[in-house]
């Protein structure tokens, strides 16, 4: 059973300044919902009920979002506006939330390690909320939970990217064992196109087995002098094995302006309008 999901949300979001000067980048709305809520809803769809935010200074808006706002709720109680809160209320009901601080920014591996005591000895999900994933049927993390039931190892979600973009991602190489499923043989964090083993890029969805924590503890800083989850996963791949999964659905890189605008257009036209 996978019941926990980590959300590393300590990053600054400098690419969206000045919008992110006083609000966390994860609170930027795509149409009418902050990015982080899309992520938590995806986790709930995967059967997860424990949400752990690895947070940082200036991120209190995230905690407030997943809490009551008595004054506001009192104001709109009994009016038609109350229905706007249905989604967030459902998420709050389905989950419990905990928060741990990443005091120093030492990379994604370091952020994930901060969740060690909350996660304990169970497999868990990791969602990077600025990768917004959409699938009409099963959500991406739910697809990965299904795969984990069968294979019982760590899984990363991947997609093909243009070769000139490999420097933005962890990139894998592997042997295809089923359609769209690879056993990882190599992983490189943000390689130059000429050094990339393939164009199969890791996106912000991970399903990790808990032995990853000890591996991270023994992983030296890598790219940009940060502790990289990609490096820890390569160690794990050489031991128990790690799978890379070409997910079904769309992914929007909402950490970039283009991806954010694409996501907004898509959700407005294809999701929001069709819900009436
Ligand atoms: C992180 C990971 C990278 C992965 C990416 C997915 O990078 O380090 O391997 O491909 O997330 O979004 P970041 O985007 O945080 O720089």
C-alpha cells in the first residue's frame, strides 16, 4: 500500500519573479486552482492520504490553503459561492497534512531525505507540483502505484524531450522490458545534449522504496554541488533495480513561462469550460 506522498516545495520560484516574491510558486493558479492543489488531488486519486510538505521560509500560504479560513467561510456560508470550496474541502477531508522544513537548499535528494521520519519504512510517492500532469482516465501517480504493486521497486516517470532540452532534466537509459517500461541502466542529472544517454527525461513523479533514504544519506553532492535524487536512484538501480515508465497523459512544465501558459490554455479550454 502506498499511503504517503512527499511534496518538496521549498524552492524559490525565481523564474516567476515578481509574482513569487511574496507567494510560493506552488500557489500560482492554473485557471482557478493553485498548482499544489492539482498535485494533492493527483495523490488522493492514487489512494494517498498522508501528505508531507517539505517546505521552507515564506511558504505559509501553502499551509493556510489546506486549512479552514473561518472568516471567509462564515461570509459565504449558505450562498452559491460556497460550492467553489467543494474541491479543496474534499481534499482536506481525504488527507492529513504535515510539514517539515528544508532549512538549506541542497538539492532534491536532500529535500526528499527531510521526509524520512514522516515516511518511515513504506514505499511513497513524490510529486513536484510545478510539473502539472493531466490524464483523463487514471492519474499519473495512480498509474505508477499500479505498476509498483506488480514490480515492488522504485519507479520514475519519463517522457521523450527534444535533445536540446536534456540539460533541464534527469535523463535515463534502460532496457525496455514492456511497452513503455524500462529497467534503468544509467541516469545522468541534467546532461548536455552531447552527453545525454537518450532523450528520455524524468518528470516530477517518483514512486520510491524507503531504502532510498539510506542511499541518499550516502550520496555525495553531484550536479551543481547538490544532493541529487537522480544519483541516489542510479545506485538503487544497480542494486534492486529501478523502472522508468512512459506515463499516459500530458505534462506541463509549469516551472517555465511557456509551460505555464500552455497549461492555463489547456485547463481553461479542455477542463474548466467543459465542466460548465
Ligand atoms: C528535478 C530533478 C530532475 C528532474 C526534474 C523534473 O529538477 O533534479 O532530475 O528531471 O526535477 O521536473 P528541477 O526541475 O527541480 O531542477
